[in-house]
C-alpha cells in the first residue's frame, strides 16, 4: 500500500491544504482542500472516499471532485461514512442550495455519488487492503481509520480529543507501524480544545501513556501559524515517542 499526503493542515493559508490522503490511486481518506492537488486524470481514478466526519476541512471537496470528473467516469464515487456524517452532508451541503444532491443526480439509478455506511470496528476489504473505522471523540460523530496492508498498519486518528476507546483499539493492532494523529491547539487553549473536541499536547501525552506498542508518530492538523509552537509542546510532552511533523507530499509505503 502507498499513502500520499495531499493535505494535512488544520486550516488554509499559503501552501497549506486541509486533510486528504491518497491511498494507492483509487482511495481517498478524507477530502479536504488537498484533493485539489490531484490532476483531473488522478481524480477520475478515485473510486472510494472514506470520511472521518462532516466538517468542511475534511469533506468539502467531495462535491467539487464528483463534479470535476463526472464526464470521465462511468460509475458513482463511493463515499464511505458514518450515517450521521452522510445525513449532515445531504442536509447541509448536497441540499440543492449550496450544491446539487449528487447522491440522486443526474438520476437516482445512476448518481455521481453513492454513500456507503461505515461502523467502527467493521472492516471494508478492497482487494488485499483492509480499511477499518476506529473510535474517535469529536464535536460531531467521527471515526479514525486503520489502513492495513497485511504487512503493516497505518492509523489515522481523524479529528479527536482524548478517546480511551481509540487507544484500546490501537493496542489490539499486532502490525501497527504508523500513527498519524492530530494536535490542533496549544496547551493554553485547553478550553477551546475541550469545546471543539480536539487535542493539545497534554491530551496527546495522556493518550500515548496508554499505548502498549511501538509506533512511528506523526503530528497533523495543527492550528495554522502556530505549528512550530505546537510541535515544541509535543516534543516537551511526548519526546520519548520521537514525534515527527507530518508534511504535505510525504509518501508512506507499508
């Protein structure tokens, strides 16, 4: 499996792109503004999108993606999401006002988008690839994802505050190699983190204390303009895990 980081920031500004990960050539994990880094030909090869939750920085490019390459595709784009996430997108985005409802257009029988429900712990098998939603705790219903090649697993937390069930799930992964986890706010904004369901380095350290497996740790989704300060706090709190700042354009093979 090959995973390319198209976007990994908590917001925009300059070269910053919000979260989108391209798995091989045909699967996206989240669909933030990083999707715009793909060519039309690359977009047309994407058959599946796995969403963590309904916030725009993680799903906002789905309508644009479906629209841009509709003339190049013969089948719907399969969007895998929690039922609550699907309902939010249909209610607030694909509602005929902000964007046409591509889950029923151009026809009900042949739409541009088809939603597929996911449940935490239930694996989707795509060839040899196993994609499993993991528990998360955010301001809206959310999941993380385990991407398992058989040889190794890459885990992406999605947006989450401290979630004991998430760490319990990680401890059950025998082939865990990579953990991509958000740390959005500085410790001084613990109140904002609590209200919005995000991590600080102190919360990350609390979670990592439960982890019973070695892992290569990558930090993502940091507040724009404060990335260096947040990483300094992460190093201070979690230095024994040798945390690395995730970079756009980074590629993982596992």
